[in-house]
């Protein structure tokens, strides 16, 4: 199991798409492709995120493994309501596009 502590990487606000890409390509996708290893993305201490950041973080992995498997293997932890809403919006958008 891999735990990604977002506060340590992005500070209190997640907005930099280059950082999202780095997390996605260096940690998230390799973990999912390695026998479907479980990943926890922990937003403790992060007050907000942009929709573009979340999209850059999760859209490609969702395409690669499918939305069902993605949400089976990836858990979002300690998300405030704003961040959870954005994750839901991006997830719904990706799921509609992959059907």
C-alpha cells in the first residue's frame, strides 16, 4: 500500500498541474500497474484544490485502469467537502466519457 500525503507535496492548496502530473506519473500510475497496488491519497491539511489539479492527477490513471478498478484501488482520505466535491465531479466526468 502506498500513502501519498498531499500536504507534504502541495502545501495547503493543490493547484499546480505539473506537481499533479509528477505524482501521477511517478507514484500513482506505477502503483496501480504494479499488481493493482492500493493507494491512499491523503488530503489532511490541504484546504482546497482546483478542478484542473484533480483532473491532472486522476484522469489518466482512470483511463488506464478503468474507473471501477481505479476507485477500488485508490482511496481519498481526509478530504474536506470542497475537495471531495471536485473529486466527484472529475470522477463522474471521466466515467461518462469512458462508457
